C-alpha cells in the first residue's frame, strides 16, 4: 500500500498544478505530435453507403499508437517525484517502446519486463527498446506473456519503490492507475469533440467505437462523451477464434468477477478461479482482465461491449489498407470491424467516430501469416 499511497498523493497534487499540465501539453505537441488529425474517411463511408465515418488518427503519433500519451504523462510525473528509475511491462512491445522513448527523453534509467514468448514474437520491438537505451528483462514464469510480465514488474516495484516508478500501460491495476491512465488519454476524446465541431458542425457523434484491451484508448475517447446521452459508446474486445475459454479475450461475454493485479473486475477464469489463457490475433487485446471503469460504465448502462473475431479484424485491416491507404493496427481493426456492422444501416447524416488507436506496420508479419494459414481453408 505504501507505494500506492505515495503515488496517489503525488498524482493528485501534480496533476492539478498548472506548470505540470503546461509541460505535458508541450511534450504531447512537440515530441509526440498532438493534436492528431480527425479524418473523414470518405471512401470508407461510401463503401458502406451510410453514416459518415471519422477516424481519430492516434496512429500518427510518435511510436505509432496512443500509448505515448500515458507514457509521457507518467514519466513526467516520475521525474517530478524525483524517481531515478522507470520500470514497465509490455506484451507486444508497444507500451515498452513508448515508455523507453519517454525515459530516454528524460534521461531516466528504464527496465522493461517482457514475457520470453512475447520477446520471440516481437523481435523488432525488443531491438527498438534496446536502441532507446532500455534494458529488456525476459520473464520465464507462467505462460511467458503479458500477465507474467506484470507480475514481475509489480515485484520489482515493491522491492525498489524508493527509487522507482512503475509505468503501467493501461487502465488496469490498483488505484490510482485506472483513473490516472484514463486522465492521460482524455486528450483523445477532448480533441475529437473540438474537431467534430469544426469539421462536422456538431461536437458529438451518433456512435463512438474503440477497441478494448485493458481499455485505455477506449476510455480516453469515451470520457469526452459520457455525459451526452445522444452518443452511443461501443467497446470492441478480441473475439479470437471461438467462444470457448482460451480462444478469445472477450471478458464481457466470457468473464466473471475476479481479482487480478490489484484490480477487481471482469476476468477470464476457470471454475477454480485460475486465470484462463487468452487468444487474439492482436497482441494488444490479449489480456484476461478489463479495466474496472468499463465494467462500472456497462453496469450503469452507459457503454456497450461486443467483440470481433480474428477473421473479422483481419478483413477490416485489409479493407482500410486498400480503400483509404492506411494500415491500421490489428487492435484498431477490431473497432473497424464493428463499424462495418453499423455504418450501412445508418443514414448519411449520422456520424460514426472511430478511434484508430495505432498503425499497422508492426502487424504486417502477423497478417501475412494469418492470410497464408487461411488460404488452405478453415
Ligand atoms: C496496446 C494497444 C491497444 C490496447 O490497449 P488499450 O489499453 O485497450 O487501449 C489498442 N491499440 C493499440 C494500437 C495498442 O498498441
């Protein structure tokens, strides 16, 4: 509890300070590339023949995804707290790369925990972190993936808390992480709202859609529209290859209440409470628990959650690439797959806002592999 209380006090104090907010704003602008454009995807809209589809272009940010918003916020916080060492966990490597970049910018030592299996699957990101001066520690325990990397990061943190800040990568973990990470991503929705007002002449969409791994890019988008009941909010989880436990990461349809990594939330687990294996074609959605605020919002009836299968996400990846000239991250492709289910049925005066959380360069190999295996039939 001691490190959490220290972090909570520091965050609550610093996040209200004008100098902190100004410094973060300038880093987001000049280092990360904010504001990101809001792009009216005309050819995609025409393709479905219904609603106007706007893409929030988080894929254009430095390091290729929304994750840099949170990494910069937390590393700035750590430096203000006088911490000399940063640790992080990473699954696909995107959060590790974002954190390593921010740590390099501040001249702070950085250690990234990564499952040994993920390190083999994501070699390029391991190299990127090394070039940025971070040390990547292979985690050999358990399934040797993200869940196990978080275990190790938490252990390191409680051992070295005097010198170290743990940069958690999504709206997960114990308080203050879920609300702190959300706050660092609120800029996504706030910008989109302003941009809609200018470009579409009204500052709200009829439908806002985002993919949900831990849920940080989704809550960042949703938070600007939560109090506006005209806006329907849909989160899309990884439907994987099937509905059986172990074949997907759809916590809302397949999970039950449990505790993991300090969060009470919906969790994929077996009858004995053992955390279940998960599967998704996109590494960023492949985690057994979901951010607790999403569950609270769903319980209040404010947000809805659904899932897209691997096949639907890969099809959406190809569609956006061909029709708009944008390779989306496979995570973001899950949100695009949901668009395909709504846009054709909505009239042309309706607006669908989609968070394009990241770019797909990192997924080229996965898509080619998927397509090759798919050619032989199901
Ligand atoms: C990590 C990642 C996600 C999933 O994380 P959330 O916390 O749910 O946003 C989604 N998209 C991209 C591109 C990612 O890198």
